[in-house]
């Protein structure tokens, strides 16, 4: 089992080491690219690109605001999508595991939209070209920035040269700022993705962008590293910090789940049930406290939020044999 769970837990990309968000993004991008290719091959036209690409004039002056978002899922050619999806896979998978799916998905979208905004503003100001823009590069550059901040000493290859991630971020930022790489490259979108990503991290980490962001209405996921250990620095339980009403709701969910476990256990016959799964502190392996925390997490974030370790503990606590 990998850090994202398996197919049985609702993540089809789990067997490939992909989180739910990265898997869905890869499927959508590749699917739309193939659909565009087929339509253009049969009709010689590209209606998808015409309606979904980011064209500054239509997006801003004609208020076709969907273009700020949809352009991220279009790509010009095979090499374009290949490099973007490679970056999404390499860096996005690590960041989704570190942050959690919800935070990663929001960060990806915000970085991509920010890239379009900066590109559009500079285009209408006459600094950048008014040509249509497509590609996930703005969002991917935002992910690269986050990766460099979260894992600054990780070694990555830039033009076949190994360097620490923090240095690679600076290199790519300078390339985008100076417009190195050709006239057909949307450097302002790359820079916009990084700038917007940094603003996102600064806002939701209280000025500590290397930390795990905390979005409104939730809490940061317990990031899982290579060995599935919590690395966010927060206590295992935050029940004391939650409202009294929410504590009551969580308690009810835990009681209901344990009740179901007790019903299953009672069907197995009489005996020393105190040492059987689903009976509080004497759960197998001494995981009673962890079971409480896992049940609380399920009631708050859903089953898909569990790490492989938590899934295993819950299975042991509720198995029938």
C-alpha cells in the first residue's frame, strides 16, 4: 500500500502512487488534449481551444471569466503537455501527500488563475503579447515554488544539472522574469503562478510559507512523509480547540461507529470482549486512543482523508474474524 491508499479507498490512482487531485488533473488534461487532437484531425478546427483558451481581450474586456480557469487544461502540442504533466506528477504528488488533497487542489487552482491574471494584465498593458494562452504551466510553477519552500534541500535536475530545490526555484523565477526561452513561452503566466502561490502560502500559513497551509473551515492534513509519520508539528488531537457543539457532533459519530462495531462483535459469540476490537482502550496493538482519533477524523474529513496507517488500524479494530 502506498501513502495515498488503494482503489478500495476511493482513489483509482493510488496504485500508481498518485493522490486523488493529481490523478484527476492528469486524466482531465490528457483527455482534453486527445479530444482536441481528434476533433482537429476530423474537422480541421479547434472549437475547444477557441472557447476555453485564455485570450486577454475576451477574458477581461468581454468578461468571459471562465477562461481564467479553463486554459489550464489545454495544451499546444505533445511536448507542451508532456513537460507540464511531468512536473505535475513529480512535484504535485509530493505536495498533495504533504498538504492533503483539499489544500493542494485549491493551491493548484489559485496558482493557475493567478498566472492568467498577471499574463492578462501585462498583455493589455502592452508588455506581453495579446496572443491566446494555454497550458498548466502557471499552476505547475506555483507547485514548484511550494516544493522548493517545503523541501529546500531536495535535489532536482534543471537542464540536466542537479541542484537543491530552493536554488531551482530561483533559477526558474529568474528565467520567467527575464523572459528567457522564446517568444512563444508565457513567462508572465509562469511568474504569476509563482507570485500568486507565494501570496497563498503567506496568507494561509501566517507568514511562514514553508509550513502547511490552513484553509478556512478546516485544518491542515497531517502530512505523511516516506514513513507515514505526522510532520505538521500539530498535536494529534484538537478536540479541546473545537467548539462545544462540534465536539458533541464528533462524539455522536464516534459513539455510532463504535456501536456498529459492538453489534458486529456481539454476533461472534460471548467471551472476553474487553480485549476484542471496538472496545475502547483495549483495541488490538494498543491502538485504542488512535481509533478514537481516527473516528474523529472520519467524522470531520471523511474516509478518504485517512492515511494508510490509519486505514490499517481501523481495519484491525473492526474486522470480523
